[in-house]
């Protein structure tokens, strides 16, 4: 519950104490995955090969000579 409240405060997500408590008590695993997913989205991260990596976006455009 504390982790959910901390994440919601850090990223400006509207979540009340009662809502966080119910999620933490009724479905702890789902709530933990939801928190992790929200952090990954907000920090622009994704799962790479055996690591968490930042989203690099598209590669730089290179002009071809004619």
C-alpha cells in the first residue's frame, strides 16, 4: 500500500488511501504489477535482454549522397 501511495504521489496520479488499501489487501500481486507497469511507463523504460532499458526512440536519420 505504501509503495502505491508513493508512486501515485510522485507521478501525480489521483488515488485515495482507501482505494490503495483495498487494492493492496484484495489483490496484492495485481497491484504490485500495476505499480511496476506505471513506473515503467512514466520513466520510459522497457524490458530488454535480461535488463530494464530506457526507450531510445527511433534511430537518427542519415542523409544519403546522390
